[in-house]
């Protein structure tokens, strides 16, 4: 029943490390109190014998006011007439569908009726739209959106955590696949530029491919390899073809990408 705090030892803001709020959620099955569903998940990861099931936020029917300790039906503000904060909201944002409370001052949140979940943003039709094919909210400013059916229903290809209910920022790739932004940054640090799922280029690689063009011009192959050809397939446009062999890379003649795979190698003179 003891209150928890968003700002830790300072004890000035009610909540938890995940959210600022002045109420706790009562687990629909066990009756235990958790400041948020993520706190429940963290406790489930501990080696305890008596573990709760995941906290289904949609099934929460009771909450506890951390200011007065009154257990009450889920709502936006405390109904205890003796509470010092009676009538004041538990948080700036309150969703009665998701039972999400967040008092973050610089955060905009909206509930998407199609995702049936709360998302970061100002709202559908304002800065986001819902793509029915992807079943995901997409920024209106994203003019290069690539549809993939149910793209958020899987897991992040790097950390294998679920994407649909993730509280971390997501990063959409050029091919349409999605991963956590932090996972994307870590993956790029390994100098990878292809999607780990489909192997297409994750971003616009025009500048990098121009550097490879320059490297090939400055480093001509020795005469012994002048007639060597590579049979390649392009992982960006899926076209196949034959190009002159070079150790720097093989450029697709259809789209100009160096994201190619060598299928075979032969001497062009021997075929004449």
C-alpha cells in the first residue's frame, strides 16, 4: 500500500520509473497492487515462487489512490471525499479503455481505436494515421511508408521483444520492417546496412554506393582478372545479371545497388 515515486528518492512525484501517476492498478486475478503493468512484468522476471500472470490493463477494474490509500473503481480521479486531491486527476492523461495514466508534462498521448492501444503523438488525423494493412499507426509526415501486413504483430529482429505493445521508440526501415530504435542504432554500429529479415538496404545508400563507385575507379583490377565476370543477384531489386568482377563489390546494372550476392564467377574469354 506504500506509495511509489517517479523521481525515486526525491519523493516529489508519485509513480514509478515508467510513468508519473498518483494511483496503482489492482491485478484482476491476484488482487496485488502494481503502479503499472510494466512494474508487474519486472516482478515476473524475478525468481519468485508465487508469480502473477501478466497484468491485463483492459481488465483492471479497481485502482488505489496513492495520496489517501483508498481502493476504488477505476476512474480518472479519486472519489474519496476525505482525500486531499479529491476530484483532481490521477494524471494529465487518463485512458479509461487501456487504464493508462501518465502525468508526463512534455508528452502527448492518444488512444487509437484501431490498434486499441495508446500511442505517443497528438492523435489520428493530426500527426498520425492508421494504416489498415499494416495495422499500425504511421506518422503523416512519413511519405515513404511501405506497407507490410500486420508489421507490428511480430518481434524485433534484434532483441526478439514484441513490437505491438512496446513502450520503446520504433524505427521503420526502407523495406517496411520495424525494429526498436535502440536496436537499430546498435545494429548500425556493426556497419550493417541490410535488413536482418529480408536483406534489402535499410536506408538510402546513394552516398555510400557513390563511394564504392569511386573506390572501383581508383583501383582497377589486375590484368589477370580483366576478363573475370560475376553472376550476381540484387537483394534490393531482385534482378540477376553478369558484371565485371571486382573485390570492392558488384554493382547491379538495373538499380545501381551494391547490395548484391555473387552466385558464380567465370572467365569471359573461355566462353568465346
